[in-house]
C-alpha cells in the first residue's frame, strides 16, 4: 500500500480508499510519517513515536466504557450518561506541536487547538456500541476566527457526515444525517471571549443556548438520527480541501446522552468541576 505524503495544510482527511479501508493523514503525525487506517469501528495509528500515548488513550477509553456498562447493569435503568470528550482527547496533546493543555486561574483545564490540529478517535471508544437519539452537547469555547469552520464531526466509514457542529462569525450550524442543516443566528461566538454553548437534541425539537440564554428552538420530528458508533469522531480538522480548520480553546466538551434538558441547565447544573490538574500519560 502506497503512503501519501503530508499535504500543505496537514489536516486529518480521507485521502484514499481501499475497499473498506480509508487512509487518513494527520498533522500531529506529519513529522513522524504516521497514518490512520480506518476500518469499521477502529482507527489504527501506525507511528512508533506516538504508540505509547495512543495505547494509553485506548486503555483509558476501554476503562471508561467498562465502568459505564457496569453502572448500567447495576442500576437496571437507562440513566442519562455524561461523556467528557476532553478526557479522551487530552491524551493526544502530549505529543502534538499544535495541541496543548494548560490550567487557567480558575484551575480549569484548557485544551488549545492550533490551526493545523485534528483530534480524532473511534466514536465507539467514547460512546460505546450505540448513540442515543436524544442528548445535549455542552461546550465552553473561545475562538476569534472569522471563517466558517468545523468544531466537531462524526464521520461514517463512507465519509458521510453523521453529526457536525460548525461555527461562523454570524451563526452556529448543526448538521445531522441526511444532510439536514440548522443555522442558528449568533453573531458573537467569534469574538475571542469565553462562551457557554449548549445544544438540546430531542425527537421533537432542537434548541441552542448561548451563555445560559435560549437563542432559538426549532420543531422537528426526527425519531431516529441513525448515528452509528462505527465511525470516526473528530474535533477540528477538515474534510474537504477548501475548508478552514477550527482554531481556539475548549474548556468543556461534554455529551449528556439521554437528556436533552441538560442543555437548558448547563450553567446551573453541568459546569465542569475545575480544580483538576493537567494530565499526561
């Protein structure tokens, strides 16, 4: 199998398909000539220099999944489940020149994503074997870019967008399966200041809250989002050559599965517990 060289923008992108395989290149790996091989529900990173952190990330993900399954079996009921994606992606900052971790004056962990950075892992490592049709996405972010860019993407093995959150100077766009796109008018998310952003996704409605205030709620009837965890979860990066990658900081990136009402209570009940130190593998 021929190896593609790193391109000028050094983004994680589908660069070649071999049957059920997809070959992707990644900025953090360009200096090491690393490659992601994406096959069904796993991403295999071939790079000796990054082997240990990736193994540590996989072990942490498996441990979190086992704890969630044990809790579900013990309770006997399907309770809302918080999934802290920063816990998963923070391990990848240790060996990247474009992603870094820091702790602010409030002792919160900040994940800085540089212009040419892409964070990625198999979706199942964070969400298990299924993705709920109702959930909340809770974010604290800071970005000053004036271009349309992708913050969060779930990509199918065929390269189709299953879920995406995009930012622009005038709007936040939420994209789902079947190319459904909902544009919420927000004109200040690119001002370089910290903002609380939360999305409430239910079978009957979709709502956006910014800085603890409802921006807009739209009605929809979407009983099955059909988001599979046999997919790739990306923060930042691009899918097409013409896109602009996200650059900025994240202090929270949490899914609350099974609870679309968590978005409304983001600032009251679901802020991250700060007083935690920056972790390294």
